[in-house]
C-alpha cells in the first residue's frame, strides 16, 4: 500500500506548534473515515531529516482525495514515500483569497487560525455534506464570533457565513477590518452596517456584506454572503430562519466574560452559556448539519458538554478520533473539541 508523509505547517504559536502534529493526526483520521471512505490508515507522527511529518497509508489516492487532504488545518506539503525519497504531490486547497485574510489580525485572545480551520474541517467532514465540501457553497454560523476568525476562514473556503457576538468593540473592530481589507485588496464587494429594530426599538447592529471571489462572478450576482449581528447569542433565532445553516462552529469562552446576558448577568463560563444557547443554535441547523464546539476543560468536563448537546436534540460524535483533540493552550487552559450532528 502506498505510504505518504504530510509536512506540518509551522505555527508561530510555540505551544500550538507542539500540539499541531497530534491534532492533525486526529483530524486526518476523521477525514479518512468521513470523506475518504476509510482508506487512510497507519497514521503516526514521524521525523524525517529532523523535521516533523505525519505519516499515513492510503490505497489509491485520486485527485479528488488529494484535494480533500490539501485543506487539512496544518498541512504544508504532501509527499509519497518512495524508499528513502519523497516525491511531492501537488496540493490545491479551497482558498479563494490571500491568506492574510486569516493571519493579519493580531489581538489578545485571538483563536489560532490553524485551530479555527481544524474546527471548520471537523464540522464539514462530520456532517452529511462531507461529500460536498469541495463543490457546494455551504452555510456556516459562528454564534460566538468575536473578531471574526471563523467568518474569515469560511470566506477563504468560498462559503457563505454569519456570526453573532455581544461585544460591541469586537463588532466594530471586525467591521473596520473587513471593509479595509476588501478595499485594500480591491475585491468587488458591498458592505453596510445597519440597525435592527423590533417593536420600534433598536435591538442590534448588523454588518452585511457581499464579497466577490472574482470580478466575473460578482458581476453575475454570484457573491459570497457575510452577516454579523452584534447581539446576544441566546437570541440567535430572532435573526436567522430555522434550518438554514449547514455548520455551526464556536470557540466557547474560557472562563472570562463573554457571550450572553441571559439570566440577568454576563455569563462567565461555557457550560451555562451552552445550556442557554444550544437549543436556539440547534434550531438553525439543517438536518444532517453539525456543530463543532471548543472549550476549556479546566472549567467544564467533557461529559457536561456532551450532555448539553444531547439535551438540545443533537447526536454527539464522542468516540474514536473525536477524542483526540485535547491540547494545552496555556497554564490555565486545556482546550478540547466536541462535535455533534443534527
């Protein structure tokens, strides 16, 4: 059986770099099972010439299989192993825009862009739409979107995307960033911030944008849609119709103020926020869609998040490779991922 070696993309964050090989091993296992028909095996970290790679076996990878692998979150280059030699295999990722869309923003608390891509990948490949990852414009919601790393990664894939966040400063920062970036890159687009009114009162602000992948598609009316609502995430169904998203991806608060004022005070931990918000989020998912959540296991055990997903009538995927995503972020944060399907 042919064997391959994936060169791991360097990560600027040293702690994440230390975890990236193991994380991509679990990610590749999910890809192999869900998108490549179970034809990937023998996954193990190796060092070749002192450089970390991820080795694996795969029977008869075709061009489409390689297109899937090109989107692994930390994939830098792929080689087929031929004895002591490495024969390069060309990777063509989904990316529709320059990668500075996801890398240029720098601020305290930003979710690592490699990890955000991993989360989106898990959501796609775990859904019933895994076979459409490369072909269809999926619809992605991040209901705790902050300054928009998930929104930007979804745009990179050529997907329509939406976000919700309560923090007005994050909303303003993302709105300014996106419009500046689109203008600087001379990308055809429209973008507007409006006030959302209910019963004569302003209940939210909303950024809506149409983004052209190229001039021709934009002229033809085939632009990507982006929507960001500055509001309480527990009220997500007020702003979006039921069963209109294929995927939900969210990085839950790590024990700091974030997310929702449900119950009279600003939620500080992920568990109470998840229990308040998940039923509404689940209503927004299409049947067969998935939700991928990350959180700090030091403030909530995995079993509690799995139970909260089940209580929202979602089916947790809580076995095999899905148990391989726990990793340390810093001394106070050990992050994990849980995935569930509607």
